[in-house]
């Protein structure tokens, strides 16, 4: 299949990682989600040109790919920071002060929920439940769980990940 998307003029190497991921799943039923997940791990997000390339390579419509990307919270179409800070605002966490912790992160990082710091280091997110109610209030930084938080923990958490 010849690529018709915006990959000509020496940009083929940009799409080489996608080709490797697609080769792993060639012919497998239901491969779109794991392909998107692995491609997002490579690029950090799924912009339209990458979605179009995946759609063409898989022989599906761009709207089908975009439908999956836009449906699942796992996927993003905009670049995220190196570290994703996800504060739980579920009932148990909220009652124990996660709203104040979120406000402290907004203040210290000078960003709002959904934004990324100008240096590209942190993206601040809020979620409804992390499934760790016994540790409330809880948050995740990438894959690391931080529980029983108080507002005074915010600067320590930020400093821990600044160097990583």
C-alpha cells in the first residue's frame, strides 16, 4: 500500500516506529487500541497526521481511528508533559481534601487542570477515581501512587519529579 498521507519528502523515518508496531499486530482482530497505545507511547500523543497514517496502514477510515482516540481517556491528541499529575476527585478523596491539593498544584505550577507547564515537564489532570480510596486523598504521578496527601506534600512531589 502506498502512503498518501503527509509522509513524503524524507518524513518516512517519522513513521517507521508506527510501521514496526503495526507489523506486530498485522492481521489481528481488535488491534487498533493496542496499536494506538504503543504509538502514543512512542510519540507522547496522537496528532491527526499520525492517526491518518495508522488509518491508511490498517485500511480503516480516519473517522474510525479518531472515534477510538476521542472516546478513550487513555489517548490524547495534544502533547502532554513528561510527568502526568493525576489528582483523584472521587468522593472519598474529595471529602479528605483532594480539592485543596489540586488547588495547591495549580498554584505551585501556575497551570490549570488540563494544561502543561511551559517547560513541558508537568501536565495536571483530575480524575474521578483511582481505586485507592483507603489512601485518600490520592494521586498518581505517571505510574507512581501517592496517598494520604496534604497540601504541604505538593512542593516535595514537584521537586521529586523535577530532576527525573
